[in-house]
């Protein structure tokens, strides 16, 4: 199948050019796989985000596996995942081999600090896009704002609260709303 | 001798496999657990070295958890070690997500599943906001003008002028480097930083 090299190369490019880990990658995966390649739809991308966050494993790997699987089954998943890790492997190998003291160069360390600012912003932008593209249901936006406020409060009181328990709580709340309101209009759900 | 090497490879594989299979969330969650396993329990890596590895894992492109496991494998047992730890880290999500994808077509049009997914998406947004809050918080605690100014500028560029992400990364990196170079020069010229 000719899509395998394509999957491998696309995810290698994503892996090579994203700094700052999985969350920063979400925006770029959305940009390439949804808008440019049209491999998956926006709604599928949102579902992948949810699944990637609530299953074990690095988020970037989860996204690559899901997209690859959808396009070409297990072999496709393998190709996309391999593509994702190959650039990191080469770069890490080179760093460990030749540039052991790379972080002691002041200029290098400061350039990385600058990059870190950009990474934080790109992640924030991904979250904004997520909210903006959400189907226009007041209920969901309210839930989202509430869970963000909850997260801030949790931080303020320094409670130990893992992201997975927050996800479970969010799932429980939406199930409850579903039961209370009978069968609401589901066209606004994340899957449609 | 051979037996010892094999046992080390086995330990590396199963340690990274277990960490990857049981940890929810990305690199920020898994690195403290890696430290616990490889520094405190196995004693293969020093505390200082682990800090360096963490910094490199975050600075290099790609997934942070994968980078960290590669670095640990490489330090412990060279290239074969790195291959083994990567395999151990990637295998659990590869299998889990493939199984989920298999059933995805069947359950994605189900009303209840949709509702739960929509609710969990809100949770994801909250988690993402929390990560950003942490990153920007450490930034503002330095109490310097430049990072705050760069932050505002980059925000405007991304949000309202839709500048490409790669350009933002490059410019921010360049500003950081120039700042270091300038402060270095100023520090040599006069005594005030």
C-alpha cells in the first residue's frame, strides 16, 4: 500500500518539528491530518484527544497510532508510530554522542527558554481552537468553563488530583446530565 | 556475564513497559515515576544525571516520555538499551489504541458514548489549561519584562495574525539567545548583570 511511506514521513515531520511534548503536538497534528491531508475529520480528532488523554501512554504516540490505524489498519498504526519516534531517536543519539554538555552553553540554554514561551502559547492556542470549534451548545461550554475553574481551585488548594480522576469526573457529570435530561438533542455531541 | 547483560535488558524492558502501561497523561507525569524506578529503586542513574536527562528530554523534539526513556536506555546500556526502552514505552499504547480503534467504528455513533466523550473533552481542556498555567506561572515568577513582552507579542501573532507555529518557535528561540548574549556582554562591561 502506498499510504504507508506517506504516514511514516508525515509523522516523522511532526515528530521532528514539535517541541514541548504531546499537548503542543495536538495543534500541529490537527493542522496537518485534518486540514491539509484530510485523513481524519475534526470530530475524530477531538475524540482522539479524549481517548489519548484517558488511556495510558504518551499522547503523541496515541494520536499517531489512532490516525495510522484508521488509514491502514495495524500496519498503518505501526508506520505512524515509527515515524513519530524515529527523529527523536536520531536526535537523542546525536546529543548523547557528541554534545553531552549542550545545556551548559548559556546561549543554547536561553534559546531553549525562549522556545519554552512559544510552546506554552501554542498549547494555549490548541485549547482555544478546541473551545471555538465546539458545537455551539451552552451546556458544554459551561461544563468546560466549570472544569477549568475547578482545576484552578484544585491548584490553589494544592490538592493532589490526577488528570485521570478529572476526566472520570467529567464523564460522570455528562452521564448524569444525559440521564436527567432524558434524551437531549445529540447533534451537538463530540462524535457528530 | 551474558546472563547479567540479558537480565539488565530484561529489567530495562519490563520497567519501561510497566511505566508506560500504567501511567495516564504525558511526559510531565511519567518523568517523576521514571526517577523513582531508575534512580531510587534500581540505582542505575544518579540524581544529578536524571535532572540533565529531564532537561534534554524536554528540549529535544518529539514526545517527552519517549525521549526520556530513550535517554535512560542509552545511559544504561548504549544503543541496544535505547532501542529496548523505546520498545517498552511504545508497545502498550500501540496495542491499547489499536484495540480501541477496532471497536471505534461500532461505538462512536452511540448516543451515550457521544455524551460521555463530549463531557471528557471538557476535562481535557481543563487539563491543558492547567499545563499552560504551570508553564506561564514559572515564567512570570522570574519578574522580568522581556519574557512577559515576548509572551504578549507571540500571543497576538498566533491568535490574530495566524503566523505559522514554526516561525514563532524560531523567533522566540532567537530572542532568548540574543538576550543571553546581550546580558553576557553587559555583565562584562559593567558590574550590574
